[in-house]
C-alpha cells in the first residue's frame, strides 16, 4: 500500500538514528506505536523503497518530531481527506 498526503499512519518498527529532522519538534524520538501524518512523499528510485515525511503533533499542538520513514515501517490508521 502506498500512503497519500495527509494519511494518518502508525510506526510499526524501530527507526534507525538520523531520520529525525532536529530543526523541527521538541526533541522527541519517534517510537513504535507513535502516530503521525504524512506531509510529504519523497521521490522513489529503483534502488530505494518508498519513503514519506511524517509529522507527529503533541497534545499542546506543537510538533513532536518530523522524520523520513519508509513505507515498510508504517501502517495506515486512517486515510486523509
């Protein structure tokens, strides 16, 4: 399944270091079970799996983390509008 912009997704596997953008968020690391929204789809090349920029928002409305995550590390929670 390929995700679409604004789909809500859940992380299903541990992400390696270096995929979180430190310029955004409160310093939280994405964890298995965290939920976020697909905000960008990266271009796919034959030698790389599909990846998505996913943003997680905290309870106060601020960004918790922004990370590049491969399709195989995500599951769909709900489809975007």
